[in-house]
C-alpha cells in the first residue's frame, strides 16, 4: 500500500456524492489525486497532468468513459485505466476490448473490489519504472522520472520539446502522425507545421544524437542508434 504514494491518479465520476466519498479514500492513498466531473474534463486533466492511473466511470455527460479511454489510447498505450461499470453496461464494454484497460469494476466501488485493481496497476507500474530507453551511448529516457538524461544529468528541455520526444519514445516502434503530435504536445492549441518544425529544430540542437526521423507526409519516428 505504501507504494501507492509514488503515483498519481485521476478519478473521473459525474456523481458528486460518490466522487466525494471515493476521493477521500484515494487522496489518502496516492501521491496526488485529480478529480474530474465528466469525461471532457477528465481528458483535459489527463493532458495537463499525465497521471499514472485513471479511474473512470462509464456513463457520464459530455464524454463517456469509453470515449475518454479511446482518446487517451490514440497516443498513450501505457497509462493504467480502470473503468467502473454498472451491470447494465456489460454490452457497452464490448467496444473497449482493444483499449488495453487494466480492469473493469462493478459498482459500487468498495475496498474489496477497488484495492486489488489498484494494486495490479501499481505492480505493473513498478515492473516498468526502472526500465530505461537507451537512445545512444550516455543518452536515455527514464521511465521512473519521465525525463531524458545525458551523461547522467537531466537534459534541459522545454515542455513541448519534452512531450514531443517522450511521445516518440512511448511509440518507439511506430510512426507518430501529425494529428497525434498535435493532440499530445499542443493539447488544445492549434499546431502549424511551421511551429512543429521550429520545435524540432531547436530540439535537434539540444540532443546529443539525432534520434528524430521524419517520415514524409506521415509524421515522425524514433531512430535508435545501432
């Protein structure tokens, strides 16, 4: 249970009474709790805070939990997502099979059904937290801190540079499209190709190895040093 204190969680629930009760419990357990009242606000909080775990209801106004999860999975395959459901939502979950969700919990949420799901999520995070993505000699990304290091020192990057390079690392086996970059790095801002190229131009000057490969008319891909 002490390991929970190393991680952040986003709780998305439209019922204020239920959210208040469960938030007290979650706030005591985790390093930081973020609360959202619907899927739309939950997506905005995800983009702003990038929590380690997301616990979300399915049926909510503005954006439901499945749509929220789909939006997150467009660019992020690793954040742990736990969905709370009513028995009547079972058919609704069929479209979520490909979303790599951590767990479905049948309401009401109790310590008996919630803690095992949270423990599983934290255990998976613990397994991966010491892993490094080595880009070249003495240059790597740390899953523990979500930062890049050169010669064991943090590489100084601004927010857009950091998010762009992190997005490539999180999708190191595929091409990241311009749309995915705009959603993850620019968030609610408009991204012009000129602004993207400017960001990448400055980034190339900071990184010791040019690991950014442009795929014409598609997007960008991580290029690892042999």
